[in-house]
């Protein structure tokens, strides 16, 4: 009897292998400099709403960014870390992060099979594994901020429903409602999510003008409702909830961006830095070879769409428009981020999660490109698989180099002391001074975590 194994279970198995490898390789994770304060803050005796709506003063300096959804998942991660410490398995991992990674890979795999009609299961599987072995995904599983991974996962889910709606070619209110909810949640995860929501609104408007198909009007309505809800929350409801719990009004300065600032960004050549920052996503995805691969991919992607007959397909044309338009908007978004946080220009910080949402679109674009090539020239299947295997191998080989860049950069102290902190917590010795930490706050953190563990045992 022939046993048929679900293709998504197979994909989950291989993706999980890479994720587990990341957990093993990073050996307990890193205690980020900010997490020394954030984890104890999330584990105190206040209610969850209090923790969410006062967190802006603890971690964002009172500068409100309307990303309370990410705070909720940060709190869950803190409880997960606390539970593992209490059962004798201390670590600094974010379970939200790894769930997001698996969700992103499975979503892109699903889109490739369901909507791109990929003739090969191996190609989207390998592309997901390549994504997981890029430094931006592989090394950032420690507790910090769940905002960018959440935006990335929600972006992938949004693409599923967009393709589903486009494929039906007529309005289905239940899908439009679900799409509005997911886009709204994405705006509550991070300001990147709000920017992407605006990008969707612009993209759907362009598609409506170009195609005059009513289905795009439904997508515009869904995106517009989400943006209106997001603004209502960000400017009215959110600040009032924060005031209710903290009795202090947050600063809304971070939510505003004067138009004349674009001139400043251009004069400071931040758009050039942004282009390099965006192209780094290609470099890190393709074996750390060269960021010029980004230009090669864009050219190949455009060729596969225009000359391989996919331009007549609604959902493929949608992705073509979205990827090219989003790449331009990505330059603006990254320029804004670099202006607000100059650390993004540092080699180690460029390997953080800031480009993950853009990488999701790159991943979808790669799936579509190879699907078009295989549809036109099936005989190239083995060559493409070999090429992707080589890229996967280069990614794996480059991991030690990426780790050395990270361990000697902004987080150097954290990389040095995190193993010692974990050892201190595991011993359960309240006399933390014996470990001779470089900074007093690490000693205080260990004492707090040990006390949490001892309280559990006492009960």
C-alpha cells in the first residue's frame, strides 16, 4: 500500500530542522542590552494591560509608536522564558520569533504551490531553507522585539488572502473582512506595518487604474478601512489607554513625518544608504556573495514576468506590481529608519530583523521567478535545484562569518556575558557577585531570575 505524506508536513519537517539547528547553534540565545530591563518589567505583578500600555515609557523613551500588539507577544515570550527557567532550562529565546519563521516559510510555500502552480515542490522548499539560513533569520531568535517578525508573518498571510481574492475575481465579504483585520493587526505590530499598509493601498489603487477590475476596488476598501482604524487607534484610542494606565501622555512625535524631511533625506544621501541596506537582503539571502545579486534578481524577475507569458495571470501580475512598487517604497522606508536609527548602517545591525518584511516579498518574487522559468523550460529543473543547493551550502558556510561580525559589533558585551548569565541562573546561587559580571545590571538580572525560580520551588 502506497502511503501519501502531506507536502506541507514534509515542508514543516525540513523548515523545523533549520529552526532547531538555529536554536542549537546559538546555544541559549543572547540577552540583549535592552532585555535586561524588559524581561523583569514584563514579569512583575501588574496586569497584562498595564504592562502593555506603560511599556512605551520603559523601552521607547515615551515616544509612542502604536505597536502594542508586539508588546503582548513580548510578554508571552517573557512568560515562556520564566517558565523554562523555573523548570531548569534557562535561555533567552523568543518562541514568537520561531513560530513566525515557520509561518512565513509555510505561507510562501503554500502560495507557490497553490497560486503560482509551481511544478516542483523542491524549489519552494529550498527557497524557504535558504531564507532560514540567512543571518537575518538564523541569528535573531533571542528575546528582543517581536514587532518585525510579526509584521513579516502578517505580510505573508495578507498575500495569501490577496491572491485568494484576486483568483475569485469577485467580492467575497468574508475574505475582505479577514484581510482588513490582518492588515490592521500588522499596523499594531510595528510602524513598518503601517507603512506597508499604505503601500498596499497605493498598489491596489494603481492596479485598479491599470486594469479597471472591480476586485481591486474591494482590496482598496479593505486596506483603507485598516488604515483608518489604525489612525484612529494610534492618535486617539492608544494614547488615551496609555494615559489611563500611566497617568502620563505619550509623545506622538514618532508618528509624524513632515514632507520636507524627504529633501533632508536626499541631501544626506540616505537614499543611497537605503539602497545598499535593501540590497543587503539579497546579499545575505544568497550566500553572502555580493549585493549586486539584487540587481540581477530584479532583472531576471522582470524578464520572467514579461517574456515568459505570466503577464496575463492576474495574481502573478499583482505580485509583479507589488514587488517593483514595494522595492521603491522600501527605499523610502529604510531611509526613514536609517535617519531615525543610524546604527542600521553598522555591519552587525544590518544582520538584524529590520529587512525581514522586505525579504518576505523577495522570497515570493524568487518563487514566482523560478516557477515561470520551470513552466517555460522544464528541462532546467535540475540546474535550478543544484543552483539553490549551492546557495544553501554557501549560506551555511557563511554562518560562522556572520556570527563573528555580530559577536564583535554593537552586541559584543552581550555575546560575551550571555553564556555566563545563563550559567549563573542555572546554578541558582543567589550570590551572583561570584560570577564577576562586567556590568552590575547583569548581576541584578541574574538575581531577579533566580528569585523567580526559587519562588516557584517554594510553592
